[in-house]
């Protein structure tokens, strides 16, 4: 199988799958070396970008997904019926920020930072697939610890959590705004 065929298969599989697909899964499908698959996908990412195609391949941790480009959002949304779904409340956004920067974190630790209860915010974030339970701490009461999901990364266009802006940069930017 030549590289052009492999690229075609990867593009088709990513299109049909619709969700991030791991290198391990692609390895099982293609039965070729994982390192070669990574190189081919990186080459495809460059080709998609260079040719300014309407689709792009995004990397989320060790997985890849075919997605539309954010710059085409205004055109694509004209095809979509208006959503009655509301965005996140300020409380949910604040809770999400704390979880994303402090994960893994317990509800009590989040509440200590926010100074208010956050059961409803955490529940909302779990319902939206942005946060999930990551396990329990091995201490009294075995509290649940929370962390962000791959859906969170995809929603915010991050490859992994290390791409979050550094807190000191965000604080400096906010101080310069006022």
C-alpha cells in the first residue's frame, strides 16, 4: 500500500468516525507502523493547512479528528437550526476554570477557592461532557476528584491541558485591560 492510499484511508476513517481516533486504533486498521502513521498524519495536517482546505485534522492528546475550520463557523452556522441550548453560566465557567487549572481536584477544594457551593456547576459541566470523575482520593470520606475530558480539549481547541494559557499571563492580560 503506498502513502497516497494510506492518506485516503486515514481521511475516510477519520471522516466516518467523527470522534478523535487514537494512533492505536489507526494501527489496528492500517496494520502499519505507528511511527509511520504519525508521520503521515502530520504530513496530512500540513497539506490540509497549506491548501487551506475546509477541513482540518486536529490532534487531541494521542488521537486525531477531522474537523471543520473555526474560520468557517459563520458560514456553517447558517445551515444549522438555532439552538435553544444556553451557554455556561458564570458560576459554571468559574468552576470549569478552577478544574482545568487545578485538576485533579475535589468539590470541597473547588468550593474553598470559589467561596460558594458548586454542586450544580459540576453537575452541569458533567452533563455537557466537559468534566468527569477521575477517581477518588484515598483519604477520609474518599472524595471524588474531577478533571477535564477530551471533549473539553476539543471544545477549546487544545491538544492537551498543557496548552492552557499560563495563569500569570491571563492575570497580566486582565490587568492591562482595565
